[in-house]
C-alpha cells in the first residue's frame, strides 16, 4: 500500500509513518513543517519506502498530484494547540477548513480511501461521563476565537462524512482524546510535554485554573495501529470514532504524578486562564471518552496506563534533547 500522510512530520503523523513503514508500506509525507519537525522523521530518512514532500495542504495541485498516486490518505495536517489557535485564528481556520476540503476533494476525485483526524474538542463544553460519538456539541459564541478550532473540526467532520457518503469512497473520521506520547511538543500548549519539560528542569509546574479539571490521556502507541484497521473495516465507514485512554486524572493530579515519576524538585504553581491564554478563555472541565464503538468495530482496548505513558515521554525527553528553558 502507498499511503499519503498529511501532517506526517507532526507528533501523531510521524508515529503513523513509523508504523506503516514497519508494516512494509510505502509512505509519502506532506507537511509544511509549521509545527511538525523533520527530526520526528529522522529514523525514516534512509528507508527507500519513505518520502517527504514539504508543502501546504492548501496547494490544490500538489495535493491532487500526491493523492492521485496513493492507495490511502491519512489527513492529520492541522493547526493545533490552544496557543496556535488563539494567536493565529485566521491562519488556523484556513488550514483547518480549506485544507481538509482540499484533501478530501482530492481523495474523492481519485477514489482513494481516506481518514480525517478530528478531536474531542468537537464536544465543546459537553462534559458527560463517557462521551459517545453522537452526543451533542456545546459551544460558546462563534466570534470567540477560542471556539474556532472546535467549529472548524466539526465542519471538517461534516465535509469528510458527506463527501464519503455521496461518493461511496471509504472514509473514517477519528476523534482523538488528548493523545500523548514521545515527540509531542509543549510549545503550542499541550499539557503533558509542558509538565515533563518543567519537571526535568526543576522549574515551576504551571497548572492553569484550579487544576480540578479532568482529562483522560491516551497513548499514541495504542491509537496509531487502529488507524489502518479502521480504514479496512467497512462498518466504520462514514462514522466518527472516539479514540483515547481510560485513566482519568485531574490536571493537579497529573502535575503530582509527573513530579513523582521524574523525581523533580519542581513546585506546583497556579495560573489564571486569562493569564495563560488571554481574555475570555473557557476551559472544558472534563472530557472522558466512550470508546465502545472502536472496541466493537476493531477490538480497540487501550493497554498503556498513565504512568507508562509519562515514563515513555520522560525517557524520550532525556534521550534526545537539551531541555528548553521554561517560558
Ligand atoms: N494546562 C495546564 N498547564 C499547561 C498547559 C495546559 O494546566 O501548561 C491545562 C489546560 O488548561 C487544560 C489541560 O491542561 O485544562 C489540558 O490542556 P491541553 O491543551 O493539553 O489539552 P485540551 O485542553 O485540549 O484538553
């Protein structure tokens, strides 16, 4: 199989590239390196099955040319991270809306099965216990840039779904719930790499808000192998499928855990949301996935607990980097 992975130099995309090449497939990564990095792909650079193309998903001709030759498309390119969305709302919106439309249109034109990455952000402020794929979305005003990511990703799902349904081309939408692991950067806001970097530097760990908000972190190593399996499963076509972990933790609890597992001397400090993200920011208090659809479709069952996930990130940070100074 020849797979095109948009956003393949990013965190999840680079792990998917590793996985597909290890399975004997050919991989073509399309990435503009805006948030992704070639260092995420250095392990593949000598593999004859791996090709990297630097380019933008808004470049229709380039996308068309690459997709025309592919057997599958994994669309992971997106503007991600709360800092990115809040700082560059227009650019993020263009990438997330028109970029997805461009990739999906090319996939449908060439009748290439496609996967579109979405996010638990689409549920917005719905904090139900065990969010199911058909649950309602609860958002703030569309003119608050904070909601633009959720709104754009919701439309991406609609585009993917409607094009898939009308064309009959296999399509799967995957909703990632706080997927974490080695190579994820904290630069754009993601909490786990930020806490790990701060802990390894013995710098203050910055908990935003009260720290009682809860998340359920999923391992990239549990999630990535499911992506090809979903695209091979006709019952999954035109569905949105939740993917994530099952161990829920408060953000203060996460900070404690990171301190304990790294043996850090860091203190835990608190910061207002306004100070962290700017005026008018609203956080989700809870986001817990119901992954029974993925379990039914492909037997998905996350196997890595939070300690194992944190350990893998710490090990990766220790082995690869000169630690950044905290902001
Ligand atoms: N967070 C935090 N400190 C940080 C970065 C994030 O306390 O340095 C909080 C953030 O406010 C949120 C949670 O951690 O409540 C998860 O944030 P992330 O951006 O990783 O994911 P999301 O908000 O999309 O679930």
